[in-house]
């Protein structure tokens, strides 16, 4: 009988809870250890998930496990990832992989040198309606693909100061939700991004200092409870929205727009235009097929077949799907598909190109 894979989690905040629950639902693994810069938080997570070892250093965590899963802010990804890979451990790293594409490429090169399995946290690939959308696109349901548009008005209230508002730590709309958006587009229509032109939006100039938040859910709770409260502030360096156009290597044109603090009719939407029709996905509205002179056809609900009925459970289900596919790949299942550090690096390269374009005002090569 194959021994269970020992999972070690780095981080103890909101993201760590997703990683932990994803692996807890996965056969063939055991949650063996957790490490965080805040030991008390790690101890609470250990109690919650039945983890017997709370470890204080990345090196000791790596020594104790077979798989390291990183659930810290982006600026704290690279060093522990390199430590884990140098020791020959399998690695799952949350998105974005790093603050820059160069750092993401360094991580990828280390994984290739180590020869271990690796994964990136692009969980939207597990959405049932998006999977059907991709299958239909591959089957030619709307003919050759011409364009993909992705828009998102999240309607998030202004938060107190947190790393999510710090560009140097990997915060901002483009790095955070935008990394999912870019990966989703690559995965749906195939091809790699070759060039991009656009702007980052800095609609929020400052945020209230409220003591710092290790767990982003605490920042959201504070924002709900203290709306309109005035106090000392810090400058926001990260973007709170973006718009850009791009071209993929297969000739598909792309358009992206997102705003964190604007509300809209749809939280998240992807529309793919083909020569013979259009497919539209909405996070809460499922999948719809449009053809000329034909009534729209509803094809799938976003949560169909997932057993999920709340936003939290939808997210946990997606994480469990990624953890399960990654585990099967490690165990030798060559059919187990999941996003890898290759995808994470490609997404980081697109983000860097958009940032350069926002400064230069010109179209930038994705490299």
C-alpha cells in the first residue's frame, strides 16, 4: 500500500485555510505540518485541521514533508519555494507566483532542475461551466475563435491598509484577481500572450491604518464594521483596477477590464466570440450560447455538478479539485491535468507587460 503523501502548509491566514481544506478532502494525503511567522495562528490552524506538528522554520517544514504548499502573500513565495525545490519536494504555490515575472521564472527554473511535480493555484479551471465552455470551444461549437473579453466589477468596499494595497508585496487588482483572469483566458482559447497594451488604475490613493491584518478576511470584516470611520492613513501603491488589450500567439484578440471598488451587474464575466457564434460565462449565471437569428441557449449553471451552494463552498470545492489532481499527478497519474509553474510564469509575464505599458503608453512585448 502506498504511503500517504505528507503535506506541509506554509502560512496560516485565509489562503492557508483554502489549501488545508483542499488537501483535507483529498485521498492519499495527510496534513503533516504547518509553519507560519505567527506561531499562534499556526497553532489555531493545527487544532482546526488536526495537524500534529507546528514548525517554526521553512527548512524544518521542508524536512518533515513530501509536498509543500505555499499560502503566503506573493512577496513571501520565492525564497521558501526555492528551499523546497532544492530539497526535492513537490510544490504547490498560490497565485501570483511572485511579484515579478523574473522571480516567477527563477522558481520555474528551479522546479525544472529539481524534476519534481509543481502546481499553481489557478482554481477557476475547475469551474464546471468553464470546463464545458472550453470543451465546446475545442469542439468548434462557435467556429474559429476571434476574440475573448473578460470584465469584472467586484464591488469590494475600500479596505483598511493591508498588503493587498502594496504593489511591492504583490498586491493589486492585476496581480490578485487579474492573475486568475489571464490564466483563464490562456486556458480557454489556447496560445500564449505575445503583446499587451493598457493601463493600471489607482482610484484609491490612501487607506485607513487599522493595525495591520495577517488574514485578509479580517480586513474585509473591519471594512464592513467601520465604514466611514476616519483616522490615520497610508498611501496605497497597488492598482485597484486595470484595462488592457492583448494578442495571443494563435491570433486571438483579447480585452480585459476590472475594478475592485466599483459595483456592477456581473461580478465576473467571460465572453468568447467566434465566426459562428458566441459563448458567455457569468460567475453566477452559468454558460449561454448565442447564434445568429437564434434565441440564446442556456447550457450550464456555474455550480452544476459541484455540490456547492455558497461562494465559500464553491471556492473550497475548486481547491479540493486542484489538490486532488496534483496529488494524482504526483502518484503517477499522467492524465491528471492541473496548472503548473509554467502557467504561473506566463501569467506573471503578461502582468509585467501591462505594468510596463501603463508607464510607457505603448504596446509591450510579453517576455
